[in-house]
């Protein structure tokens, strides 16, 4: 089999690297390990999910529509309209929205759709895909495997943990095909303001690149609801050109295994992405779509989840507030702790506390300007458990970090 240089450039995925780091390292004895390295919600799904799947069991023997059922797309459209106070009719579920298996797959396929096959559309040269650094590594993998140049852009404490894409060289922006941004961010939880989103949409239109806003943490916030890309478009007159937004039930509804999400926005981009998915996308099964539609229509469980996460952050502030550069993030459910050396702290947490966390350097790539990895000083800690488990994990982590 011939080598694929792109796979070599990717390297191991963060969780593979973590497994290699801890291989052969004994966990602290006498306590059950607590897994705080992955953002997998541990709270139960609403009771009605199982009932909806059972009531729609007759759909298991039918191929689901690639775009999603009419009912699912209507439920997602109605949710977007309520959540972001959009004008009625701004989102047409037949033209502006596609169902997806969560958002991971469609985020990846967006790069396949957006990258031109014969060089950059503007100014020639190799197409570029920009992304925050640290990042959700699907962005990097999508860029590499789509044949684009991946360009990590620093999102550090100095920049408010958000990348400043507008400060980049105009020559780079001219050959940019796609920009990924997660808000609230993974791992730092930073939230882009409405004005920042509007500026970024204007930049996308100026340089004619596609802006992919990953908003999967939008319903986990402290203080005020994070604004969204479609909300920014509505404030600018309703034009959704050059913008796609991505949403999932994984975090909002404690349903990572349901694999239900959607992408919405620019009509032309949606049509092109639907073509890609017709060839290589997995459809969401009919019974799953029925349950997912019911979840998009219910806010009670979302409010309860948010209150729970807020209590966990209050707990984290109490236990870790004077350690590891603790700072409150406005969104998401991760702690981004400055521990000086992320790998060393990860080993300490495992050896002395049986707590598994993620080294921040594994969430980042070397900065193309400075050559430094902006996440090396940090660890990412997922607050996704019940209160008792979270308190045990945070307490043991705090003790382990002092060893």
C-alpha cells in the first residue's frame, strides 16, 4: 500500500497521544479512576427519548432522506428561530438546513466541499483553511485531507482566547477557502460577541471564504446566552452568504450517542454540501430523527442541564479557584488550567489521583509564526459528571497537582 503523506502530517489524534502517554503508568491505588479528559456528558437523556424511538421503530426499515426528514428539519429551524430571535422565514428548512450525524462528520465534509480543486480561488497558490489554536482537531484533519494548507491562528490569553483572523496577511486571506471557529470555544470556553461575529462575516465576504461556526456548546453558558452566527446575519439584514452554523444534541441534550445534529446557512453552500453527503454521508436513522426532533422542541431539560453545569463551575471555583491559573469561562464545560507543563500535570493527576485529563498541548499545533505550542502549559478538564463524581475528581486533581 502506498504511503499517504497527509496521514503522516496529521499525526496521532489527541486521545491516541494521551493513551500513549499513560501507557504503563499506574493510576493511584484505592480509588476508582475518573475520566475527565473527554467532553462526553454523563447526565441522563430525557425519559421521552426512548419512547420516541420506540414509537417510530417502523422507520428502521427505511432509508432516511439524506437531507433529513421534513419534521426534523422543521424542528431544527423552529429552534434556531426561537433561540436566536430570527425573523420568521429567514431559515427555509428545504433550502438552508441539512441533518447530520452530530456535527463532526459534516464539519469534516465542509472542507471537502469548500476547498477548490485547482488552487485558491483568489490570488492563486495553495488554498488555506484557518482555525483557532488550540482547536478541535477535526478542523486540522479536514484541512489536511481536503488538500488545503492548515493554518492554526493563536487563540491565547493575550487574544482573549479567540483568534484574530483579521490581523492576518491579506495574501493569506486571499487564498483562504474556509475558516473554522468554535464559539463557545473548545477548550477555553471563550465566546465571540455579536460584533465580533459580524466583523468576521464581513471579512468572509470581503475575501470570499466560507465561515464555519461550530456552535455545539451554545446552550452551556454562564451569565448570558452566547450570540450566534445567524443572529449576526439577522442583525445585518438577513443575508446568510458565506456562513454555515453547526449544532448538535450531544452537549445540549446529553445525547452524544444519538448522533444527531444539523448545519444551516448559506443556500449555495448547503446545496453543495448536500451533494457531497449524497455520495459519502451517513444518514441519521428515522427513529433517531424523531427523538431528536422532540429534543429540539423541549427546553426544560436544557435549562436543567445548564443549571447543573453552573453548579459544577461554582464547585470548581471553590476547589481550584486559587490554583493552576483558574479562570471562569463564559461557555462550555471545560476547565483550561495553566499548570506550567501539561504533560507533567497529566501524569501527576493519573499517578496521584487516578484522574485522567487532557494535556493542552495535544489540543494545539505549533504556531506557524512563533513555532511554539500555545497549549503546552495547560490541561483540559471536562466537567461532565454528576455532582458527587465531579467533586471527587476536582478534589483529587487539586491534591495531585500539589505533589
